[in-house]
C-alpha cells in the first residue's frame, strides 16, 4: 500500500474524531460554587449523565458523567490549549484526539492529556506514526511512513528510532561464515564434519529473544577466500566443495586491506575464488580502524577504493557484491557514501538487538555461536526476511 493511501486513511479517521462538536445542554440543573458552574444531569446529588463544567466563562469539560466523575465521551482542553475529544474513566482521561499546527494525534493518553500507550500521529507533511508512546514521545514498538515513502518498523525510544528487534525462531533463515579459524585453534587442527552441520547455540555475547529450541539447519555459508593481495585461506576450496555438495548455498568473501590498491585486491580475489552459477553474491569485508582510515587518506579515499573493488568484482561475476561492515562503521562513515548505502546490500556485524536502517540482507548476530560438526566457535548469521524473501533474493542476486 502506498504511503499516501495510508496517510489518507489515518488522517480521515483522525479528522473524523476531532470533528466531534460539544453537545448542547438542555437547561438542566445548574449548580454554582464560586466561579465554578455545572449545567447538566444530577442523580443522588451528584453530576450524572451529560453535563458541562465551566470556570468563569470557559467550559473546561463537556460530556458524560457518572456519580460525580467524568466517565465516557467528552470534550476538554489541556495545558497546551489542545481541544481534546476523548474518553474518561473514573475522572481520568484515557484516550483522545487533538489537532494543532504540528499535526493530529489520536490514541491513549494519561490524565494530563499527554500521549501514553498506543496512538496515531499524522503531520501536515504527510508523515505518519502508529505505535506506542510514553510521556508524549514515541517509545516502544511502532512504525512510521514518511512523505518520501520510506517505512521504518521497530523499536523507538524517546522519539529516536532504534531499529527492528529480532526474535529468533526456527522459521528464520540462518547461515554461517567461516575462515581458517574454524579449522585451526592454536596448534590444534580440526576438520569440519559437513554431514553434521547444524546450528545449536546463538552465542552469549548479547541478549537475544529466542523462541523454541536452537537446532537450525545451515542454509547458507560464506567462506573467506582472500585478504589484501597475498593472503589466501588454504581451506577455502575444500570447504566450498564440501558445503556445496551438501546443498548449502555458498559464497566467497574478501577481507579488505587499507595498504594495497583496491584494483589489485579485486584481481587477487577473482583469481583465487570460485564463482559458479547459483552461488551467493561475493562479499567485501571492510573492517578498518579509525587510525587505518586516517592513514590511507580518510573516508573519501577509502570509499573510492571500496567502489573500485565492488565495480570490478561485480563486472566479473555479473552480480552485485554485498558490503560487510559494522554498525559503528555505518554510524560514523557511511553517510559520506550515500551511493553505497543506496545501491548495495549490506551485511551488518552487530551483536545487539536492533536491525539498522540500511538495505540489510544478512545480520551477523554473534561471533561465538556453536555449530555441530565444527569444533571452534562460529559466526552465526540470519537472513533479513523469511522463506519467500530469501527465495526472491536468491533468484535476484545469485550468480547467473
């Protein structure tokens, strides 16, 4: 559904609510106490039914009463002079609608008419938000649709979008990425038993929402092929053949070096990697420190090199490579390369709970996972989507 359609539906609903008119009184009982005047129904000496309460010439509440307390539909004003069309319960406002120059809000409120709980907000620029509120700010789960047709769904805190909180279940698509470190630990060498490969634990480095037992098949596997212009993973070819033979989708990744030309790194990766029909798109692993970026000339120089590698490998394989970066890198540097954020799929190394605001395809959820058939710890990843989205991704992005 287009965001303009969503906006129109929500705004029409909100305007309909705010369009309620104060109900005229029928000259029932009038009670005065100083400058406070009540006109309306009385039962057993208490306000009951419909009534208006005024202080001087200003009506502060017009609506339903029950045994002396506001209860039901009514109209009032808050400290910001919003006209509230709302619902009261036991003299407390629980939900309502108001409109001002910033937009229209409709939803749950606290007794001070501040957004609290679930509510809707639409502004004049056609941006809308639907979700939870606390102390007048978007907090909790919600989604917004901007005027530019961008949708964000996930967790919010004090009006700041954190991202989507993942819940790990057997319905998701999981994979691993490996290098020589899944074979060699210290002086010990461990072969991988590909006949037993299953994910058995999602690691302990961060909190996770896991439903059910962790016993997931490995649907995809990325294998480190090269690094810089001189380092090759001696287990790459045998792991590639074994994983592919087990029906696991396989891809190769290159670890980027800030010390050698990107074009030479691309040629080295192409020369030493296998690209067969149906394989996953290749990945460029970019993990430089701030000092390394500074030493090579800054972010602009880094991104020129990254673009060179992505272009050369993309042209050779006929597919669009994936960019593997950390969430810290996204926050600190990626705004300097909006074309990369716009045009390339991203694989995030992030061990928190929220998905970042990029074209995310893979999420590395832990570096300390356990996989039967592999002795050392393993990086475990989850695809950003479910089976239908995964199949669409394979059709669209894999090597043809």
